C-alpha cells in the first residue's frame, strides 16, 4: 500500500512515546477481544455433541447489597479490567471485556467438552483453534445466568506478555441481562438485575446521577456508538478489552488530518499474530456530550472485524476513552449512560 508506506516514513519520530506508557518499548500489546467471532468449519457445522458442564462462578471479593445487586472490585492489568472470579473448581484472574462475544476459558486450566474445528477471528487475523464447553448455569452469589456456551482457547501468549495467570475472559453472554456500572476511578463493577423492559429491579442509589446518555445499537454483540471526528460522522465500537483506541485507516482525509502520528508499533490480540500499526494522537472527537481532548489512538485496518461481522465499524473506543469515566451499560435498552464523577 503506497499510501501507508508514505505515512510510515514520518512515523519514527517521538521514539520515547511508548516508554511514557506502560507498554514495552517498540511493542504495544493491545489485547483486543472485540472482534472475537467463532466460525464453525463446514465439516463440523452440524456437530452438537457437546457435554453439559455443570459449574458455578463466584467473585470472592464481591459485596452483595441486595438480592438483585452485586458490587465487584477490579484491578487493572496494564489497562485491562481484571476481576477475581471462580468458574467451577478453578479460580483466578478474568478479564472483563464488553467486546468478547462469550465466556472464554483458558485451555491451560480448563478441559473442553469437545475439540471441534472452530476458527476465531481477531483484529490481527485468525485466532488459533477454539474448543467449546457448555456451562449450564452460573451463579454470582444470588444472581444466576443460565445455559452459557464457553469457548476454550489458548491464552498463554497473553499471560506471558501481561505477566499474569489468566483463567479466562468474561464477555457479553455473561452480562447481557444485567445493567452494568463500570466505575473506573473507584475500580468497581456493579451488576443490577433487570426486568423484561430493561428497568433495574432495585432503585439506583441517589448519588448515581446521569450526566449524559447515548443510544447505541448492537452489531451482533458489539456496542456501536455514533460519533464524529472533525464533523464527520463515524461508527465507533465501545470495548473494555482494548487498551488503546483504534481508528480505521480508510476514514478519509478530513479525519486523518486530526490524527497526529507519533510512531510505528506492533499490535497483538487474542491470536498470536502481530500486525504493524501507527500510534498517534486523535483530536476533534465528539460522542454525545463527550468531547475528550487528544486521545492516544492506533491507526490500522479494521477489515478483519468488518468482514467477520459484515459490519462497517470505523473505530474502537477503549481504555484511553474510558479511564476517567463512570459508565452504565444497559443492553436491553441499548443505552450508554455517563454518570457524574463525584460520589460519597
């Protein structure tokens, strides 16, 4: 691509940019689970011979305020939300990832029910072999989640790069029936049970006041927001599993003029492959009433994501956008709320 080669010639400036962040110089590990889609190969498309795996999940550090609400503290591994949880007899660290379609279990700690030929598609290309395990019910203290299909894959490369023992990833099919409050400053996730219309069964605390709300739409399991950069309307996906924001390289000149190139880096995801991208600063972003200043962003191709889902997503909003916010996700109403920053 001649256009990209021309841009690369500018990209080696500001060599200390990566060192000022938590990443290894020259390599940014962007653990992107957002485009994790599972595609059964034709030879096994009809194989339903999976065994039920009766298990429970619990959060040892959770605080249950009532029968419909649970508060779960989290830490950050790099820039990824990490929760202490237990699935079956195995406990440890799980990433909380709104971009992951399912509960994902690390093959190093969980035996799959079947070894089916399933392929997974990630941001950097094809993910290695995926196996499956059915979890017939999950219990989060008093909150229950029925009949989950978990996928079992090798996450050892992420464990090595993030220096963490990672048991798995908690994705969309775990939390879709709850209202999810993610409080980054306080490092607390609150799950609230909803009725059929999407209303919380318990009243929200008086200090949990909304300052802004944005309608989103679900593209498969992906939260897609309508935003704009320099007045051009774009579609961004919200993903707690992305350490930095992403911008598709084909967004057009008007948007690219708002992108200040800093350097060239490598990006890796759930798959073990790496792709070269451009790191820089994006300005002129607006989504609802949210108008952050310059955000660290990677310029790359989102073709794998869009081809997998037959989508047209032009960017991803990750930790760089979320780190100072208190957000409320309601999948049933397809609404994203931003809460006031102060609380008791």
